[in-house]
C-alpha cells in the first residue's frame, strides 16, 4: 500500500501541482474495456458519448431504456420515481438522518437567500435604463449514484434553484443494478436508488425525479423525451461521461460548469494539529482515486507528522484502497520556504477547496485570489462545507476557480437589459450611433438611426 510523498517545491511544480487537462490524460484500461463491451469497439469516450446523445435525441424514451440496460445493466422499468416514494424514503430514515437532512437544507437555503440578484431601473431626463432579473423556467439537476450516494449534492443544487425562483426543478440520478457494489435489497428501495437520495428529493422539494444516469440522463435533460422534459440549464457534477456529455450539449442548453475529480489544498504551519490535517486530506482522498489531496507547509516537522498520521488513519478507513491510490497518484505534501510561497502556489493551482490551518488564518485570506471555497481555521474544516455550512459544495475544479465560482443563485437567473428612451433622447443619440454603424459598414443600421432625426 502506497503512502503520501513529501516533495520539494520545484519537484511539486513539475508534478502534483502541474495542471493536466483530463482530455490529455491517458484513459484507464478499465474505461476503454467498458466502452468496448458496450459499443463493440475501442472508441474514444467522447465518441461513445456522442453516439448516446444522438440516439436519445432521435429515439427518446426507447433509447433511454436501451442505454440503461446496456451500460448499467438495469432491467426495464419506469423512468420517473413517484413523489410518494420520496416521502416514504424520508419517513423510513432514522430520526438522526432526517434531522441532518433538514438542518443542511435550512442552512443552504439561508445562505443562498443572502445572495439575491435584484432588478433595477434608473430613470433620468433621457428615459430609463435598467436590468431585469428573471429565474429560469426549468433547471435540471444531475445527482451521481453508486455505492457512495450523494444526497448532499441534490440539496446543494436544487435548493439554490428554488431560492432563485426556478419554476420547475428536475432531478436525475442513476438506478442501481443488482450487480453493482452497494445495491441494497432493502424493501421499498426504489430501483436501487438509495433512500437518502430519495429523501433529499423530498426535502429539497424538487418537482420531478428520474432514475437516469450517465450521458443518457444529460441527453434527456438537454433534448427532452416523451417522459423527461427539456430543461433550460443542467447543473451538478458527475463522472467522465457526464462531463463529456455536458460539453457536447452546451449551447443548446445552459451548463453550470465542467467538473473533474475533487481536490483539496491545505496550507498549514507548526500550529496545526497533524491528525486534523491528515483527516481533512483523507476526507477528500476517499472520494476518488483521481482526487487531489495536497498539503503545503513551511514546516518539515509538520510534513513528517502529517505523513505519519495519514498512514495511521488510512488503515481504519472503509475506502482505504481508494484513498491510498489518490494519495499516491495526485496527492502529496510540499515543503515551502514560507507561508507566502504556499499562498503563491495555491493561487497558481486554484483549488476547489483551500483550507487555512495556520495560527493567523485571516492574515492570509486577503491574499487568496483563486479558490472555489476558503475554509478559515481548524474549526472550519472542509467536511462541514460538504454538508451543512451553507454555501453549495458544487465548486470549480481543475484550475477553473481562476474564472469560475461555486454554484449559486446567480446560476439560476437571467439578466435582461432594459432600454426605454424618450423620443427626444433617441433622436439625439441617433447621430453618433449612425456614425459608428457606417464605420462598421452597416448601412442599414445607419439608416435606421438617421431616420429618427427627421
């Protein structure tokens, strides 16, 4: 079993801190083997996704059933999960799980209610200029399935949409086939969908929930079928095929972002608790073998102590093999010259999660330029952000925090410009408009402006 490696800065820049787009990475043999099983040929993942999208667009529900059986090996069944099943799942949960879902939902809603985008108008002698804010009519939320269900992801996407005033929120999550790890024979479990996800749909008050996963779910939301309504925007993270599908449908439907494996970058000094720092890294490492758990510290002593804690704590994890591979593949500890260099490296890396486990964390906050979320101090550990802090945990990855933001109310509204000039103001402004139009060679534009002066 591999444990974490300690790097010097130059080596880390060329290795774990160097961004490589997933399109440029070599596809694992298991992925290509799966494609060959399904498509009968060893084609590129992007081509496999394109075939699914074309088929769903052409054949609708029939294609959804076919691909679910071929890819997930799920037997034919209803695509939509009845709303009564959501409530039944909520009622079946232990009280502590119901309370945790309710608390998370309340905090997510409270946070997002503080970030409204408001319409405004400014009226003066020339007339009125302004901005109209309107919610989307229909949003689609993708929720990953599998042996580690993510009900929190449903809450983190659907609740901001509700706060924004979206008229209809449609959610999709895969039905789990009986051969898959984590499938439960629990009575009442609807097509293998975990009760926590069904209950989260109830708590988040989504309008409809479909048992659909992968590229076929994205196709259904983007194009619409006989059963699944077409949406205006698709949000939520997924695996490789979901991300590829989102890339290919973008333009015909809005997309929140393209998410890669989770990543956490921790900046720590001698004041940090090594056990806590290690726990924070492992919490992200257990998500995915491609997760990036990285520690930056100017303290060689802390680096060695955290490495020892990682080895100790790893042994007790249920997903230790996944976490171990993540630490070996894309994780590590980097010894920096000082905290200033650690911040410089963090800004260049632009992590999804940036945790400040230092004696004076607020002294560093003002220096942070690029991150999906900043977790200030040891009391603000990243796991809280995953569930109950309030901000959405759907955050930019793979360096896109340089130009993107976490999912928010702003993702579910449109800004409409409002122009209402008086006739006199229109006539006065027509001359400079005509000059610019003629400069661009657009004589019809110029003529439309000039006739207002007559």
